[in-house]
């Protein structure tokens, strides 16, 4: 990849940035994260020791990681971790890489969750939402579902490592939940339409975590239709969705008998979560 065994950290980074430049919008950051991981050091090491000459095995690990990145593998899968709501979560290609966008849903939800509340996170993936809620509201009882056993295994390992209590259950959306048992129902479902051009850049992540029917709303329709059975009267639902789907989701919630329906915008000004309360 470069001039050989005497290359310094600074030279390796410059060469890697050039190599990744065409493939990644975050080429500089990607190169730093991957080299720090290959060295087994924090990123600050790269700034403190730009003249350090890595060993041949470090260079080899770094070169493999760059090749994977050039072939479209997200950095989070190579590193095996992603931070979400202050928690370090293990991730694998079995789960969606948790997005900063979803922190908006968690922030909104925890403001309405009290000790003793029963909270359910549908389609938990890495466990991101459920674990963030369990961490922020230790007095709440948190249950999470996913249709993917492989995703549940990742969530279970995260719960164990972070020492957080979340009951993880396999099943289709609300199916594993008892009638009128939940105070707060949370979900970041798949919501991209089949054939959407954005999917090309997301091909490393599971399609079952991303795609939901011709208009992207199949999962949201199913979840909103199932929610009244499992929510207690007055219980809340908070749903993440695409930035052009808020009006459709509010209409689904109104049809299903929810009240106090509204949406919240992200920092970019897009309506990204919608919510409501089941009638008493
Ligand atoms: C967009 S990902 C969200 C993952 C995680 N909650 C997050 O925010 O990072 C959607 C998740 O829903 C799960 N899923 C898809 N269809 C499902 C279904 N019918 N029932 C339960 N979970 C489902 C997928 O396996 C995936 O983990």
C-alpha cells in the first residue's frame, strides 16, 4: 500500500486517506479509526506519535481493513463496535449499525418513562434503544423483540457486557407481548421503500433491517395496527420513520385510535419521529 516497512503513522494515514478518498466521504476519519484499531491504540496515539513506525503485522491488519472498507464494509463492522447514547455497543453484519438519528427517539422516550414503567423496544437489533432506556431509567422494566435470532444474540451479548437488564424475546413485532402490558412502545423499524436508490450505499447491512414494502411503510402499518392490543390505556408509542413519512405515520396513529399525536424534528429540521397516546 505504501513505500514499505519504514513508513510512519503519518505517512500511512496520508496514503490511506488518498486510497479511501473516492469511496468514503469520511476518508480521513475512517483511516484514523482503522489505523488506531490495527495498532490497538486510541486515536490520540496517531497525533502524539506521527513518526512511529508500525510493525509489519500492524501494517498487514491495516491493509486488510482498508481493502474491506474499499469493498463497502462499514468501519463499525470492522471495528466491531459503535457508540450509541454513550454506550459502546458491539455490532456485526447481523444488525443495523445504530444511527445518531435514533438518539432523538431515545431522548423523547426517556422524558416520559418513570420507574416501574413497562417499556418494549420492537426490532431491537443490537439492542441500542432498549439498552439506552435501561441505562437511563434503571427502574423501568424493558423488554425487546426481534424477528432475527442472530440480531437477538448480538443484543443479548451487549446486555451482558454492559450489565443492563433487558428481556429479549424472538418474534414478530408485538406478537410476544401480552395484552395491555406496556406503558411505552418504541420502535425504529425498517422504513426504506423497495428499490430506493439510497439502498445501494447500505448493502452491507441486513435488508430485513432496512426495507419495508413498496412505500417503506409496511412495518409501520403492522406495528401501529398491533400496538393498541399491547398498550395500557393512555400508553405511549414512539416511532422513528423516514423524513418524508411523518404525515403518513400520524394518519396511521389517528386511524388506530391514538390521541395527542405529533412529530418531532431532528437537528436538520426533518420530522423523524412520531408519537401518540392510546385513548384511556
Ligand atoms: C431499523 S432496524 C433497528 C435496529 C435497532 N432498533 C436500532 O435502532 O439500531 C429494524 C430491526 O427490526 C427487525 N425486524 C424486521 N422485521 C421484523 C419483524 N417482523 N418483527 C420483529 N423485528 C423485525 C430487524 O431484524 C432489525 O433488527
